[in-house]
C-alpha cells in the first residue's frame, strides 16, 4: 500500500507541475490535428444568427481591422 501512495503522490506532483507550466505559458488549448479548419469547418459555431455576445465580438474585431487598415492621409 505504501508503494501505491508514493506512486500516486508522484503522479499528482507531476500533474500539478504540468498544469502550472501550462498556465504560465498563457496559451489556448489546441489539438495536434490542426483543429476544425483541417476538416473544412471555418468556425465552431455554424448557426445562422449568432448570439449577441458573438455579434459584439465580431463587430469589435471588424472595427479593429478597419483601424489597422486605415491610411493616415495627413502624414503623406
């Protein structure tokens, strides 16, 4: 029984260390197969009318994209 407890404790320590390392990397979860894009699905939500939160995120992303593509005419 002692060997089991030592082994279980070791796996808990290793799991906790991997979790802390992953948290400090500040990355999102990603699969090794390339995600949904590799099977021809461009987005996870295929609904025709997305929810209000998603519409707001898409609107903000479009505004940011427009600001990045804006040409400063005054400094030309």
